[in-house]
């Protein structure tokens, strides 16, 4: 405790376990200076003490709060190749996750003063995904250093498959850049994540429907592919083809069958000589059993 003005030293006391202290002083004006290792020193405004008066400094000065001496946090930010990322944002959160401060890097490094304690630190930059949070402890009058590596940002695409009536199509196959990536759920949806930023080819197919293919740009926020698959007309073309094939077979069968029958009839007729039909020659009949030919008398008529 010191007199005011002039700051003549009067006395020094040590606070008890609950932070209280008591001075004996003559009437006059005074100031108090409070210090503790690891904390910023506190100097009060002036106050007066009258004869036989007890002054409660809390009622005169309010609550006396000592601020802990700050420590220094230095964060360097690089990419996966080890190159410095010049412009990045370092987010500093309390141990409970509350954002305390955001600091921009200069030439890949961010520096800030923080009260002692535990913090969660992450970094993010354009074209890169925010890093996982790292825990660090800050100590008074000391410097804590962190190195954070950022991975390239990835995008996502949400595919929504519907039929011509707007009903969701479950079980539709989704191809990304020619590779099967999954099938839609009962709501006709499929979320593709971890994609490289940029343009991709999305193809949606399902049996009985015409496939749909689109060019989609994957960004850090999900791009939505809303597809409507029309009914496939392939079965109609197949049915028409079968009918035509059957008709052709019938025509072929009846045409060549009739031609073959006509030829057979023509070959059964004997050739005509002089306008007369020649009777076919009969082979002589050999008698087998019964009367001999000499016993058979044939009456000849005069012509």
C-alpha cells in the first residue's frame, strides 16, 4: 500500500487463502498495488481513509481481478507437399469448443497472445479442407508452437433419382466417371463424398428405365443431381421384332410348301406322244400257285 499522491510506501501484506488482506493506516489517501507470479500487476485508483474508519476496498473499488500473464501461440500452415500456404485462417477455440479468436497467417505463420489454458486449434484456406483440431496448452510467458498440414478440399454430389411421375427410384445404380459408386436408397437418393473438386460425369441407370448422364461440378458444398428416368421402350422394339420374325417365317413356310407340292404333281404324269397319253407299261405277272397259265382260256373277239 502507498500514499497518494507521491506513492510513498506504507506497508506490504499477503492475502489469505480466500484472497483477503488488511492494512492499518493513518487518515489520508492511498492506492494499493497487487501482484502475483504469473499474473499482470493490479494498481487501484485512490481511496480515502478517515480516522477510526474501516474501508472495504471491494465496496469502494469493486471486484479486484488479476489477469493471468499471457503466453504466445505460433502456428505454421503447410500443404501435404510441405509447401507454405501463405494465406490461411487459424481458428482458436476453448477447451469446450467456443471460438476464442481467428487469426490470419502472414507468409504461412500466425502468432497471437492467449491467457494460460488449454485450446483447440485448426486452420483452413481456400481450396483446402479445414484441418482437424489440435489441442495445445498455453503457459504464461512461454511460447507454444503448432504445425498444421492442410489437405485439398473435397466435394460432394447428391443424386436424386425419380420416375416420370416424380416418385423416388430406389435401387438405381449411380456411376461416377464410369465407376459404380453405389445405389440409391428408398428415397431415391445417394450422397457421393470425398470427391475431387471439379467436373465429374454422373450416370444413373435402372432396369426398365432409360439411363441419364450429366456433367456435374463437385464443390465444397454438395451439388445436387436431380434426375428423372423415363420408362424404357426397348421391350416394344423387341416385341415388334418378334412379330415381324414370326410373320416372315409363316410366309416362307407357305410359299415353299406350295411350290414343292406343285412339282410333285407334275412329275407323276406320263409324257404325251402325238397328243395321246401313253399308258404305263405293266410288268409281266408271274404266276404263283393256282392253275397254270396253259389252263386259262381267253376268248378272243373279232375286232
